[in-house]
């Protein structure tokens, strides 16, 4: 497979994953934060509510370095 074909397939796969997340959010009102992995309840897809994302990421980095 050429490099271009692989990039196209990767992009199509990512678009499908995004559509699945959007569909799930529409049904449940929850969506995963791509930065920390926490699933949060939100009314819009524009912003996520506060959920200690920065602290979770810092804790994950600290835990990995130990």
C-alpha cells in the first residue's frame, strides 16, 4: 500500500471513530476527553465541563516516571 493510500485510510478511520463518538454523545450525553480519557457529561460538543483533566494528566506522567 502506498503512503498516500495509508494516510487516506487512516483519516477515514479517524473520521468514523469521531462519528461514533458523536453518535454516542447524542444518545447518552457523555463523550470521552481525548486528553485524559475520562468520559464526561456535556450538553454541547464545543467545550467540556471541568473534570480535573490537567491534574489527571500530571498524575499519569508522575506515575509513569516512578
